[in-house]
C-alpha cells in the first residue's frame, strides 16, 4: 500500500528492506534524499546517515494514520511520463549501494508488454512473493492491478513456506506466478510430495532473476500441466524485464534455456568493444535499448555515463548490461553469463569485487578470486585465496623439538645395536638372495658348465619370464655382475656364473637365522623373504602373484610383520610417531593436528603412530589406494575414534578425490612414494594438501640395488619401471638418499632431516626417514577464520559459502585470473565427508530413501547409515528443508512434524539409522516414542561409562542452543567421553507447575535420571537459564553421594528481581531468539528498556509488576508507549510478528509451535526470578562472554552474582562472542577447549 500511495501522491518511492543493517538503511535514505519515510509503529525511526550532512527524514507511521475517506483533492503535483517513478538500490562494485532511477514511462512500457503477452485481465490474480526492494515486485504491485486484477500477499510469518504458497494459489484462484527459479523449484519440491495440492487456476509462470535449471521446466509442466512457462530477463536498469522466451520442451543438450526476444518497444544489441553489431553465433556484450532504459544512477553521473551509452551508429540510448550473449539465426538471444564480476545470489545482485575486497583485507591473504559457479541448487559464492608470504627472516626448517624427538625415539628403538653384527647380517641376507637367483638360473638349465655363455634373450626364454618381469631379470643379472658372481662380455652375453649348491644355500639360510637372532632384525621379514626365494620360478612366470605370499588367506598379518616388525622400519616408525606427537603437543582441541597417511596398507606405521598420539587433539585419515586394507584397518583401530578411513591415490590430485588443498598439517607416507610414476609430481600433489608450514614424514627405500628386494618386493606391480623422474636415465627402481633430498628441496623443503644420521651401519639397511617442512614461506589461512572475517564485513548472502586456500591463484597467459582452471580445481562432491570414505550402507528401503534425501540436500553422494548429519555440513536450515520433504520418504508424516522436533531428535542421533528409527516409531509405535520422550536423559556421545558430562537445557527446555557444541564434541571426541543432555521431559507439567518451586524440583528429577544410569562422577554444564538449573542438579548429585567433579555455568545469572510482566518476558524471548525487537513493536534501544526497568525497580524494589512498564512517563514515556501499544495488540498478532521476524539461523516455526516455546521460556524466566538459591559449597567455572549483555544484566552484575553464590573456588573464563552467539559454530571449538580443560579431558576422552 505504501508504494501505491507514494505513486498516487506523485512522489518517487524508494523501497528499503528493514532487515538490512541500520547503517546501510540510513545510507540509502541519505543518498536518495528521502524526505518522508512510510513505516510502521514497531519499526525503528529512520536514523541519519552519520555524516552530519543528511538529517533523518520525517516518519509517517502508516498503521497509526486514522481511517477516513480517500481525499478528493487532485495530486499534489503533475507527473510527467519521463519523471522518476521509483528508485531501487542494488549492490555496488565500490562497496556502496547504487540507486537505479526508473521513469513512469519505462516501467509502464514493461508492464504493458508483459500484460499484453499474457492477456492479463480482471480475472487474474498474482501471488506477490518478491520483496519491495526486488524489482519483480513492481510487476506484482502494478502489472495486474493496472488490468483490474488482484494481488495476493502471503502471510509474513510464512512468506518462505511453499505449503503456504500452494494454499494461497488454490484458495484465491491465483493465475500468475512471478518469482526467481529457486522459488519455483521449492514449489515443485512441495508439490512432488503433495500432488493433491497442485493449484488448478495457475495459467502462467514467469521465471527470472537467475539461470533456470534445465530440468525445472519439465518438472513444472508435469505438476502444472495447465500453466505456460515464460523465461524473462533483463536488468533493473531496463525496467524489470526486457526480453522473454516461452519455454517449451527443453533439449537436455542445451547449455541453457534461451534468453528469447525483446519485449515490445525494447531492443537488444550484441556489440563488440567498439560498439559494432556481432553476427549470429558470435558472442558480445548485451546492450538494452528502447523505452525500458532507466534514467540512470541517482546522484552518480560518472557511473551513469559509464553504463548508459549511445549506440555509435544509430544514436539510440543503451544500457550496457555487462552480460555476454549471442544471437541465433532464429532471432533468439542466448545468454552466456556475466562479462564483469556481478552475479545474482538468491535473487540479490552481488558485485564480486566487493566480496573480494572484504576477504583481501585478512592479513594472511595475498590474493583472492571469488566466483559464483552454477550448481544444482543455484549459484554459490566460492572464494579462492592465495596465502601471504611470511617474513623473509622466518625460520623455515623443521622445528628443533620435532627433529630432536624423532632422533631420540629412533635411537631408543635401536638401543645398543652392534653395528658389526648388523653389517654381517645384511651381507649374509644379500648373499643369500644372490644365491637364490643363481639357483633359479641353473634350475632353468642355464650355465650348465663353467664355460657356458648365454645372451640375455636366451636367459629370459629359459626362465619363461613374464614380460612384466623382464626388467627385473635384467636387474638380477646386473646385481650378479656387480657382486662378481657373473661376467658380461663386450657383446652383452653372460658367462662365468659362480655355482651354488642347494646344501650351500640351505646353510646360508641357517647362518642368516643365527645372525638375525643376535641383531633381532625381524623374523617375519626373513620368513617372507625365504618363501619368495623358494618360489622364484613361479613368480617369474607370473603363475604366482607375490601378493599371495605377502597376504596369505584373507589377513594381513604376514605383511604387517614384514613392514613393521623389522629393525630397519621399526626405528623409523618410532621416529615418525615421536615427531607427530611433538607436533600434536602444540595443538588445542579446536585446532587439532590433521594427519593424512597415504599408502597406509597394513598399518605398520599407523600402529606405532596411534599409540603415541592417543590423548592428543588429532584427526587422522588412514588411506590407501585399495579398499582391501580398509576393512581390517577399521576393525584394528576401532578403539581410536579419531581415526577415519578412505581411499586415496597419490597419482591423482586432491581435488579429483574430493579433498581440498591446505587441509592437512602433516602427511605420512611409508614406503609408498616410490610407487609413483613421477616422484616429483607426487611430492607436488602432497605438498598441495599441506597447510603452509606443514610436515611430510616419508619413509623410503634408499638402496638402488638390494638383492633381497629383487627376489621379493620388486615383483610388486608398480616397481617394474616406466618412471618419469630421476630414476629414468639410470633405469632405477628406487631413488637414493641424495636423490630424495634433492627432490624434497625441489618441492620447497629447507633443512630436511634425514634419518639415520651419521650412522653408516643403519644406512646400509636401505631404509630412511625424510622429515621435511613444506610451504614454510607462506602464512596459514584457515577457511573458518576467513569466513568469520568476511561475515564481520558483509551481509550474510555475500559471505562465500565455500573456500579454497591455494598455493597460487592460476593466471592466464596475459596475467588475468584463470577462472576456468579455478573451477576445474574445485574438489569433487563430498570433499569434507572423508576421502573416498567407505560408508556403511543403508539397511532397508526407509534408510535408503533418507540417505538419498540427505545426499541431495547436503550435495554429498554416498551418505551412509551412520554418517553424522551435522558433520556432513547439515544445519538448522537444511533440517527445515528436510522436514518439508519427509513426506516423500514416509507418506503421511511430512505435514505433521515440526522443525524443532526433528532437530531435537537429530541432536540425539544425527544419523540416517537414528532418524529412520524415529520415523518408524512415529508411524507405528507412537506411544512407545512418547514414553521415551518423557525421559529427560538424552545420550549424546560416548560409551556410557566413566565420568559423565551433562548438558542442562536452556530456557526453552531443549538442547537446541547446544547444537554446534554437540556436533563439535562428537567430531573431536568421536565417542570417547560420555556426554549426555538433560531436556524438559513433560511440557504440560512444567507449564502447570508453581514457578516458585519448579527449579529445585526439576533439578532433583534430573539428578535422579543421571544416577539411575549408574554414574557416580559428573561434570555438570548449563548455558543461559540452564546454568542455574545446573547448580541445583550439582547440589542434588552431591547430596546423593555422587562426585561432582566440575560445575560450569555459561553466560548465566539470576536476575535481581521477580519478574511478573508478561510483555517484558516476551521482549527477552525475542532477543533470545535473535529477533529484532523493533520488528515486533518493542523499543529499539535495549539500554533504554533496561534503564526503564531500573526506574521501575526503584519504585517497586525487587519486583517488576505486570503492566507497570506501560505506566511510566516522563523520561521513559516513549518506552511505555511502545509497551502499551503491544499490550493492546492481540497475542496472535504478536506471535505472527515474531514468526515473521525470525532470522534464518533460528529455524522455522509455525505460530503455534513458537507460542509454546515462548510459554516454556516465560515459565522458565518466571521460575528463575522466583528462585532463591542457597550458597553453593563447591567450585564453579564461569564462562563469561565478552560481547554485549542482553536485558536484564550486565558484566558486573552477572559476575557479582556468582561471586556471592560460590563458597568454593570461582574460576572466571572470558570467552568471545555475545550471549546468543557464543555457542554457535564459529565459537563452539573454543568453548569445547575450555570444557576440556575444566573437565580434565573427560568431555572428550
């Protein structure tokens, strides 16, 4: 009505979204020179721009204007067709919004064109989904009304609810749909699950504002067969739309839905940089001409001159869109994307340059490129960040404590080893291997006499060697020549083989066993070597696979012994474990050491590492190229829930395998890098996944000619040559120690530590550890830090949804950002769900359906039945979408389940299996489910034994405020520490209870529930009002004889008065839910409300009487007036306002559900304000937030409360964030770190 009234009055209307930050609203009002603001009584008065030049405009409160007959006076002034009709502000590349000025004539031309296209008449109805600040609303408001039709406006509390849309479409016979494609997709999702709700009168769908997914038209046609679909395009600067295309059957091979042809009296030109028309099929910049071209940008002649130009040939005024397109021979335009860096995100126009500028201000960022690739669910902002350089004098070598720890551990494992005996053992092992080669040759009829000679080809033929092993036979012959056991003539023929008898060879094995007993080298490796040596003829012909000897049967025990239980590997594994433990010792719970082990195989190195890392904050990813090893590894390391498992191939990039660059602090590679075709390239790929300053710990074979390996491991696939690195020229299988050091230096390592050091005896084992630090010349940049930095500077829709930290941003040949390469380097779907993780398969049809739904919503293929919804990236918004589609999975449930109910259940069991079990109960065992719901005890993590950490519900009676903390606990603790929740079990009984006694009574029930589970040692934690309940729970536990090891209160206190005023409790509820109180009708200034309450308390000490705040006058008359107006407003209307103003992060609620939540909150507040706690005799840890304090408290009063209450030791810990955000995802890791310290690690271990 405000827009219509402004137009009727002959003024220019400027829509301003009230959800924008106040400073941005003020800036728009000042920039537009607004003299009067049409507002409502519960919205804040317009503020000045803060520059001292533009005073705040006058406010007209439309809901307070007295009703009366319409004025019969003529318009205040004559309005000409070329006069401005409206100004709509869009995102600006400089960071300031820009106002597009559109004339009456231009707007009317578009409206008439579309109305004529659709033959709009008095019988038409349009559903007004677009906000006033979005120019689709211009058609909603004026297009249909101009032809005598009607506008249907959704309920503000349900504006984003597709079920509400469907109701309105049918109830009011809506004929026209006008929205962005994403909203049409939401309607299609709903109608898929509720086909009986398809509207019958809808005859035309207008989609614009973003790309139309190719599959969407077909879906809509199937659901709404009577409706025609039109694609509309253009720009705000072209008066809403300038082009249209009736969408028929979509060819799936099309790159996009055609852009179409210009609307009446409008033109489209495809021009090159010189302003010349492009021929058909040749791309150029799109220019809009004709009657729809806007007047320009308000108060910005320079920008107007840049974007609004004259056609060089015709002189026609054009608007340069910045879009690329081309004409087809049919006369249709094809849209090819943006030429500049401006995109639309969820209908909002976003200048990528503005986003890039905000990200680039982070001190660890050297360069940034922000893209918005089109994806299945629409565009998502993706930021690619190049990290900044460290100071030139920064130390880039391996830290001394890490290197020293490795050296000490290796030395301790070796002990007092006799190097002479070790040398004798190694000599005998290699001699025995040479003898085995000799017996194989003579056993094939070769070298029958002393003078026998054979060309190489004859040797290969006699051995019947498989082609794959020809190179290995040549290496045998070279080793025999080097050992003086064979001669090679000038013509290449071979002669003079030193004979060996079977008895001599057997005696050699006996001697080798005697030497092994002295040096304890490892019996398993000798057993494997002897078995291989005894079956060389079969191995050479490939009749026998060497892996069958290494992995006999189904197990890996033999291989584990060969790889782990020999001296050469054993002391290096110990060094790796010690180095990682030293690195992990510097980590905290919110910054764990992230380790990737590649080629982990039998887990020989893993076993040593795991023992050393237990108790440290670590995330360990065990990978191999083959799934063969993963199943046994899962069982073997099941006791270490911080280990995850997946497939990983060092021959492929991280992105190809779903892993982001800069995602690990350390990479372990034990005897796997030599398997790479190009060791340098493999190092580069592993370098990419390391954060700046990350460590590579590589164990490698360093002897090029080791006869023992030639008769065993070198039969393995991948060691048969074909390398493209330093091994190529000399036909090597392995790199030497010097070659590895050179390769690591080429990868950027400085001061690599190579073990053994200065120990020729151990070096002869042919195994070495290379401990290298890579990318130490760069600063680390964590995505979560970058996201927080951006969120502090940008609106929510402009914060990138995805982050890629890179070593370098790729450039084209002319120095520009190579955007194609950036997009190609994005990780495959499921990047954060584990690399190639092997998920447990769903067990039945319901679980399969849920897993499919989660995969779609989370964009992660292969969701398993035990995968954690929140760990996969789920949040409360996705829960809302999931609830809307549950009817597809279990018919009859979708419409009856509340968002909060599902969210609460997912906090209990956040898996496909858990949700499926709940849904089965819902459909078949409702009473059993209800019985369980009456139990306040909610298992959250861990086995159920040992010390129990209990999280006590907040004022709404649920664990929802803890959701990010619970997810973090599960992720960090991974089932080790026992963590439970306490939720309000019986809402009706709670609401009926006497507020003066409810806290102590319910706390006793909670304590009883804890004790009934058999626990006797507890850590009790409470947030907000839950902190006071937690105090009484702890008291009850102590009185029952249990040990309360710690009590933690998080941002909580008892107000110093008894609250009886319902509206003040409603005000506190709005603030708690993150709702702007002004949107409900409360005063804007929290400090004024607090001061008014203090004034009341002076008159009525210790109590805030119901309705008293509305009786104030004088200094607080304005506050009192707001409360009086609200008191006269029906409760149902106030609840609808609360629903309408809920931020997305708070979830979605029907009015009835939100009202019940408020009643719980009110009862909690009334109960707490009547609660008279006795002094607490134990110790208390108080987590005090550093941000603003909401009514009714401040930092001093809150701290003073706990100082008076606690007789023991009060330990105050200041934590970041404000009261409402301190447990959110950015801060949850830090809160868990504090809890870990307070509980002595019990919360996670």
